[in-house]
C-alpha cells in the first residue's frame, strides 16, 4: 500500500478545487438552465462536489498541525471568509434571491481551523474551542428545527449560516485525532525509534490514513442511517451527501508531504473560491440572456 501513497498536499488541494468547481456549477445550473435540482446532470455534479469539503477540512487540520505561524494562517482564512460573506449578501440583493438557500462552506473551514488550532494549543485557551465548534453545532440544530417545524429561523441570517455544521465537526475530529491515535500506536510498535523519525515515516502516515478512513466510514454509516430514524432528516442529509466517501480514496493515498509549495499557488488557492463562483455565475448569466 505504501507504494501507492503518491498524493501530497498539493495534489489533494488540486483535487478539492476541481471537485468544488463541479459542485458550484451544479448549484447554479438550475437557476439558469432547464435542468432541475433533481436532474441527473445536476446530481452528478453535486456528487463529484462531495469530494471537496472533506479534503479541504483535512488540509486545514494538516496546516494547523504544521504551520509555523498559525495567527497569519487564520487571518488569511478570516479575510477569505469575510469576502465570501460580503459576496453572498451582494449576490442575494442584486442578482439572485436564490442565494439565501446557499450556505457558506468557507465559514465552516474558518471555524474548524480556529477551533482545532485552539485544541492543538493544549493549554487554558483550548477551552475556547467550544465557541467556534459550538457555533457549527448550533447551525445543524437550527437546520433540524427548521426542517421539522417547516419555518425559517430569521434571527441567524443566511449569510452567516455554515454549510456543513456538525458534519464538518465530525470530519475534522476524524482528521485530527487519527494523527493522535496513529502516533500512539507507532510509538508503541517502534519503541526504539525516535518520535521525530516515526512522525516523518511513511508507516506512520499509512496508519494515520487508515484510522482516518475508518473513522470517516463510521460518519458515513451514521449519515446513511439518519433518514431511517426520521424521513425529514433526508432534507438535511441528502442521499447524495453520503458520496463524500469518494474523498476517502485520495485521503488513503496521502503521503504526508507538502509537494509543490510556491507562494503564488498558496494565494491563488484562496482567491480561487470567490473568483471561480463569479466567473461561473457571469458565464451562466451572459448565456442566459
């Protein structure tokens, strides 16, 4: 299996960006074409898009674990989050009121990065991780209440609603603690090898990948069973949402390396999110006219 572990963070990010692009094309297709939300093409694009979010969460957890300047890193994500919130409001007021039904996954990414940075500190400030993580859970609770009671809760506006909520927290927990469990297992298995050597070995990364995949399969099973508990939960955890399992393939092939790390690519990755949505929207808007 170690020989197949060829994907570094660069390639994980490329895969995530491509999948995200497909997802957002699928989101906007019904607004500008005759393809409905339940059409095969839209569903296919949304299924491909399920690969993106778990990969982005994993990359954020990796960054939090390894970055030398977490404050600068978090500030960059915060700026991106503010940009997307402002863009979301403008899109709703000037272009398409359908935007109120679209949630902002970048807000999830920022809150996850902040929450797990605080957890990773392992000091008194770690307790404050309950705030961003609690906000993510709150969003899921509100979504469930709206689904069951068939009304919209207006005191938390759509533009500050997260896209994944509790699901994002669960994925992040799997990504973060898989490394902790793998480290404990590796230290026990190789008592004569230094910790730094263990953490830089391909064996450690393999154990971490397998543990991460096992934990996320458990999340997948839980999501798949929820509609059987109550059919209204299907409106929150759509059947195609379980296709996030496709992201487990690249995660299993991750080798723990950075790969290509030019500064231009790092910043281009941040700008790509708002920029590609604007481009997709303008293309649809022009051709719809």
